[in-house]
C-alpha cells in the first residue's frame, strides 16, 4: 500500500480537511469527505484529495454537530494529527458490490 507523508502546511494549502463535508463540491482537488466513525466528542472522517494526479486519503477528527449540547471546545488540535507530518494512503476509485438484506418479493405479483 503506497503512502506519502504530507506536512500540515501542505494539507492546509490543499484545503484538507475541508471546513465542512459540503465544501468538496467547490474544490476540484477535494474528491470526497466520508464518515468513518463517531468517537466520544468528535467524528472520525476520511478526506480523499488530489496531489498532482494522484489521489490520497487521510483520516482526521472533526467536531460533532450536536446543536445546543456542550461537548467541549470543538475538537482536538490539528484535527487529531500528531507531529509535523500526516501519513496519506494512495487510493483509487473502484466499484464495490455490497450485500444487503431485502424483502422477499411476493410470488403472486
């Protein structure tokens, strides 16, 4: 699995992570911002972005929108990234088949 290390300044220049998941529609270098998990006080998300012609993914922590409920100061410093660099994984888009449980069709119709 190919990886690359980005500095925090390089990611900020690319707009990673976006201020809001909706911001990806306004930036041609941001391809996706996906939900990963809900942690105690933050949401873990994955941002897919372009650096040159290569797509990379990094995980980060974002504040949870809880309305009026108090959860602290809005998230960890540097989006949960520790140190001066962040490891990004090279990714590619592929179709994926997903198994689901669906109702059995009525044989009389």
